[in-house]
C-alpha cells in the first residue's frame, strides 16, 4: 500500500467512523497530503519504505522553514495517528512514529476578558446596532455556556430545555453533552427569541439578520469587532470567550471535573490549563494589591 492510499483510507475512517468535525478533517488532510508529497519526492512512495529517519527528516525540514513548534506538533500528531491506525489494522508490521518525540514547546496560557468587558459590549451594541439582541445572545451563549463556535451555529430550538435551564450541545465527534444555562443567559435568549420568533422546533436557534443559519466566519467577525472596542488582548477570537468562561468558573471555586464536563473536554489534562491561568491571575492580583508584594 502506498502512503497516498493510506491517507485516503485514514481520512475516510475519521470522517465516517470516528465522526470528526469537518474542520478537523480538513486540517488532517492538509497536513497528511504535505507529508505524503514529501515522501513521494524522496522516493518513499510505499508504506514499507517509510521509516523513522524519513519522518525525522520531514520534521527537520519544517523546522528549517521556521514553522513554530505548535504547528509542527500538530502535523506530527496527524502523522502519528495515521500510522497508529495503519499498525492497528495490520497495514504495517512496525510503527515508524513510535519513537519520534514531539517538539518541546512552552505552552502559552490563554488570554481572557473580564465579565465587565462583556457587559460593556452589550452597552455598545444597544447604542450602535440595529439588532443588538443578536450581538448580545452570541456573546452570552459563547461566554455564558462556554460553547465552541461550531456548537453555537448548530444549535436548534429543540436544543433548549427552558424548564430545566439546560442546553443540549453536540460537540466534537458528535458527542452530546448537557450544559446549564444561567438566569441572565436565559433572559437574553428569551428576548432574542421574542424579536426573532421560532416557527419549528427544528429551526436554528440563532440566525443571521437575514434569518439564515449563523456561520462561523460571521461570528468571528462579530467577536473581533466588539472585543477590539473593549480589550487590548492580542487574539480576539470567539474561543477567547470560552477560555474566559472556564477561567472565571475556576476563579470562583468551580470543581475542575465539572468544568471539564461543561466544556466537553475528553481529557482532564486539557481542562487543567485553566487552573494555571487562574493561578497566574491570582499572582498578578497579589503583586498589584498586597503591601508586601
């Protein structure tokens, strides 16, 4: 079997069996096609010819191109999972990636915005927007329920249980989780629905001003526009609101495992990054306010 055939086979696996998101599949395809092309240019078309040496030389090439370590680690992760799949399905006798280490990198702590920043955005939206309820409900669900952008866009009216104050969210890999909705979030959501009536339970919950399905690029533009007005953080993406929600929950004493369930993380280690953010915030507060600091 050739490397290009393995890539096709593995992409079909993560799409049809593991049910990865479209964005993840697209990212894997880009990374694996690049590696496949590199192998072919170096005369390593067949899987049996691809060894640890060729993989390390590819990583070296990426490093020489000044690609950051995080991107190299992502590309290696795609290669690693592909060859693990090949080994587990007896397509190869040995896994050439087994002893290839990830590039060491210092993990950056995610930036966060304050609740006051978000409240300030609501005021700005009320003063400048024709339909401020759209801006407010997008911010409120991304922050109040710690949703991913794709999860927000895919919400339907049937996803909301108003009696139990819960939201049924479909996350990565089509995994469903239940997320609580706070009173303030419900209030903003109800005001949005009153001005944007739902006809069917299968209607998308949040829609554009033209009543179409909300799409990620629009959400990104919206979040960037309003975060720029109230904050000087470098990265002004919707995911910042999810980071902020997790950090603020832990700041206020939330259990780490509970936060993990709300965020829909598969591993607790992914959620633990926010404990480091909270500690850094605590240190910062101490230095600014304690007379002995």
